[in-house]
C-alpha cells in the first residue's frame, strides 16, 4: 500500500512538473497578447487632391506633411492640428513641402518655390518647373524664407530642434561639371541658428575628399546627421558634433548611406546599401557601431525614418516589386504596422515616417476603396481599439504577413515621385530602387 502511495505521489509530481512549463508558456502567451500594442488609425485626408503624406509630428500631436491640391497639379506643405488640416502655402510659386517634424514650439521647416526661374535651369524642389527653391520656417501662421548667402540660388531646410536650430543645405557658387543636369552648383550642409530675430548661418564640415553635403536632422544637444559625398557618387553617412564631422560607416554598399534621424541619446537610424548596391536595409547606429535592422519577412529592402529617445523606430519595408509597408521596431522586433491595427481597416499603411514620445506614428496610407493615398495618424490604444472589441484580431498576422494587396501603378508612380523629391533635396542619387 505504501509503495503504491509513493508511486501515485511520484506520478502526480512528474505530471505537475511536465505540465508546468506548458502552463507557464500559455500564461506568458496570453499575457503577451494582452499587452500587445495596438493602434487606432485616423485618416487625416488631403488638401483636396488624391495624395497626401504625413511626414512628422511633435509631442503635442501637431502633424506636418505635404499634399496635392484639387486637380493634383500642385503640392503644398500642411499642418494638422486638433482635427483640422491647414495649408501652409508657398513663397509665391506653385509648390511647397515639409519632410520632418515640428518642434515643441510649433515651428515647422520645409521648402517652397518662388516665382523666379532658376537662372541656371536647376530644379532643386524637384517639381519640373525649374523655379528657385528656398528653405523656410513657419511659425504662428507665417512662412519666412531662410537666408541662403553662400553664392548659389537655392537651399533646403530639414530638421529643427527644440532650441530652434535648423539644419539643411544651400548652394555655393561652385559650378561642378560632375553634377547630373539639371543640378549645376555644389551645395553644402549648414545650420541656421536664431539670433535676435535673425538667423546665423554656420557651414558644416565635409568628410575628407567630399565636395557636397546635406544635414538632415538635429537633436536637442546640437548633434546633426546627414550626408556628404561628390555630386554623383560616394554618399557617406555623416555625424556633426562639437565642430567635427565623422563617418558613420555603412552596411557594405558604397552608395545611399543616409541617416534620417538622431535622438537625444545620439542613436541614429537611416538606410544603407548592402554590398553590390542592389538593395538597402534600415540601420541603427549606436556606440560607434552600425547594425543592420533587416526587413519584414519576405521583403528585400527597408529604411528607418524615425526613432524616439526610448528606441522605438519606424520606417518602411519593401518587397521585390517595390510594394511598401510601414513597420514598427521595438525591443529588437520589427512588426508590420498593418498587423497592429483593427481588422477591416480602410487604410493600408505604406510608410512609417515619424514617431513621437507617446508612440504616435504618422505616414501615408492607401485608401483601399478609392485608390487614393492619404496622410494617417496611428495612435496607441490600450485593450479596446476602434471597433470596440477587447483583443481585436489585427489586420494581418502577428508574424508580419503582408495584407494581400498590390499597389496600383499610378499609386506606385506617385510614391516614386515623392521619394525622389525626398532624396533629391541632397542632389545626390539615392531614391530607393523600387
């Protein structure tokens, strides 16, 4: 009897021991599903046209970007606040754009055409009309051109930090025969710094042997990132700090090594070509090392556009045909943002262009029913998302499976044009090959 009792006790113990990991794993999976971040998506619309992209946002929920007007013949920068999208206008010409984020003071930077034809036939804003393109800062309803006093005709403004420092580039007077027409002049990276109601221009150094450059983003500590190179080849990812410039390296390619954002910890994200320069991957640079962030499953290329101080990163992943999908990367895991929104969403999220400290994400999305591309805002929601169901299944799988859709050719062309303008600002080759 005693022997059978011990055997029964041992059997119960073994069963409990074997069952415990299964129970624990199940509990962990339930907890992960419960804690899994979900988003509710807001369609921000357009300024009347069929294309809009949200490019940046601040921690106050201000969203900036660009949109075509009715008829799709011109494009303007916009700001979206409290549910209303407002046209920022231009500097007299037909087009303007804004590619980065507002600072917490509500200042927005971008680029706008004037009505003056470029005397050298350049097309810096990239709209094909060859009008002079000037950098601007917008505040309290007023768009003000930034000075470009280096001898050229055009300039470009990119990131602005909370101290009001703006980075970008301006042309100098050097005619460069290596530039691909219509580009004629060299351009150099610089910082505009507000001083007693005006802006002081500081030209940034180029990496050794390079002749042109463009600064793209600046953090609140004054660290800036961008690119330097020649007018046609050898694009280097650059970091400027304390009056020096350093090369961030690459993932093996010689072209298109572009840092798009730097947080206040000095962590940098962007994209870099792989060996052979056929594809490119998103990267994270920290502690002097550039790491390959990879792509979403089944894709071949990617780019990272934004990073928070907590390390959350957003960007875009591309399949072999160039179809894009927005991603969120956190704790080392890259996830298709479309799998984190409620099922049945009318929008397919194409690009993740920026993220703020509250985890809100902006970009551009395909409105599936109409084929139009609209700006979107994705906001974290805890537990219950917009369709009101606890733990609602997302619009895809947790493994990042792409929703089964191929973009219409006209939409892909619009995205290519927009992407080319984003990269054109540097005057260097580099629009992702899709």
